[in-house]
């Protein structure tokens, strides 16, 4: 027996849909009133994405109308993005991990947020052996190149990059963190997740040259505080610690004194514990920001990796060995910003990248600076101008330069301190990260 729509042979996708439709008719006309359960394996087989969406929506309508239950297996990112997290179960190894409320650390608001922004490009994380989360296009472009050059091609290790396009890492990372029910931890999801994020503490040169207001932070200035009833609270454990917001400061104090709320009068006393960013404390503030991010993100198999100073671009400008190559990429990106046709001059007839002879010197203004910090800021300065070059284009050109000079730069990438956080994040997601070595460093 066979099912045909026309004289010409139907494609496999069409036949699959016809077969599913026939089985659904059996389910709907069941004369014995048996269990209304339908199992579908690899629904996406031979179906293009739009057809997959049509089938999924049809199944949703049937389920809502007839109270039928459907259990589907899939390797399709399209289907993974179109199904609510509330209905998704992730299979890994010998375990299954439901994604609905109460099973993950996602709050109700997180589910609503992800319902809006979890598309098929991000849903590939459900099928990965490791995940790297980034906040922008530059990291999304550059990290696969670095991974390739250090001998860790992401496709070989089954690692997916998820570009969240913002700093909303916490919501995405909680997908992979299991909840605690009745005091019993659910089994952790054995999936390494690297979260790569910038510290975003601008260089002193930025404030000095652009006449910008230096942001204020908070530092614990006393080892003992008393509330309105003269009850003393010891803060010696966190004295001199720096916090990047007033809320972080209060949270640290409450944790130290084992209180769920601030005692009366303490908020007023700590409100003036402000310190203004300067050359003497900027490294301490950056270290404090890194610790704040780790407290928020690090949990179970999710680990945060931060850069040393400001942004990926600024840190590359700080690198003694990569600075010149990156400055060249910035110059080329500036030219492309002025004229997209400049792209045509960067590739030969075979599509291979070539460095134009007119762009073979580092920024002359940057070379004339006195200190490494001033040189780094001059290279980075175009990104804070009103008409800045694209960070994505800069990363693309820098990737091409790295590939062009890979024989000379591979060892440099592995030992460069400004790229160490990216190398560590790649190694962790690939399952080859040594935490003892990182602690020793």
C-alpha cells in the first residue's frame, strides 16, 4: 500500500507528513478510547524549517483541542526554538533533564524573556557537548578562529557558541543549572558552559582625554558597625573589599552578618562608603568586578571568564605581541566604515585575504605616546568616537590577519595574558580545562 498526492513520486518529507496525518486520524477515531499518546521520532526528517514549523503548530493545535499528548525526539534547532522550555526535556548521557519551572534555576520572568529571544541560532546549545556564551558579534567571530589556531576546533569538540547580544547571560546560563527541590539537589547537567564577558571598567586615559565623569564604587571602610539600637556587627571578614554597586555591598554585608535584611540604620552609614575610580584603585576595582560576576554566574557546570581590563578590543590593544596586528585591523575597519567597496581590495581573485600595502603601519599617533596604556588607548580610541568602526568587522579582519600569520602567531596566542580568559573558556567548554593550573596562575 502507498500514499500518493499526484502521479509524480512524492518526496520523503511529504510522505512523512502523510504518514503522520494518517496516524493522527487513527488516534482521533480510536473506537476503544485507549491512551491518547502519540510518539514521533525525528519529526524534522526530510522537512525544511518552514515545514517543520507548520507540523509543530498543527500538533500544538491538535493537542490543545483533543487533549492528546505528544512525545517528540528531535535534533532540529528550529523545533528546539519553537517549543516552549516548559515542554522541553534535554537528554544527555543516561539522564534526562526537564526544563520546566521548578527543575531549573530559571524564574518565571526568565521563561518569559527566553520565550521572546530564544531563536534557532541560540537553540543549538541544546544539542552541544559544550557551550560558550558571548555578549557580542566580535567574540562570536573571533573565538572560533582562536580555537582553530590553538588546535581546539569547536566543531570537533561539539561546542556551540551562543551570542546573546547583550549581558543577559544569567538568564541563559540558568537553563543549564538544576534547582534544589526539598533540599535534594537534582543531578547536575554534565555540560560545561563558558560565559565570556567584559569587565567594562574603562581605562583612566578614557576619562582624562574625553573629560568623562569617573564612576563611583563602594568599599567597606570599617570593621564594625552598630545599628540604631547599638547592636554591633563585625565586618572584619570583608573590610577593604570593593563592590561595584550599592546592592552588591548590602548583599555582602547581609551575608557576613547572617541577616536576611539590613539592620535599621546601617544603610545610612554605608551610603557614603564611596570611592571614585583612579589610577591607584582601578586594578582593585576590576578585580572586584570580576569576583562579582563570578558570584552571579558560577554555579554547577557554568563558569564565568572575564578579561583583564576593559573590553576585548582594548585588551588586544594592550597586548605587546598582538597590538600591531590588532591596530592594523582597526585601521582597515575604519576604511571599510568609510567605504564598503574597500572590502574588494582585501581579497585576491581566489578569495584569499591580503594586507593592502597602504595599511602596513601601526597608527602613528599611537606610536608617539609615552606609556603602553596611552598607546593602547590611542589604538582603541576609534571605538569611543561618535562614528566608530564596526567591532564585528574589526574582529573579522583581525581573524583574517591571525589566519594569514598563523605560523608566527599560534604560540603567541597560547601565551598571551590578555587572551588567557578566552583560551581558558575554550578549554573548559571542550572539557579540557585544568582548574588547578588556573588557580596557580
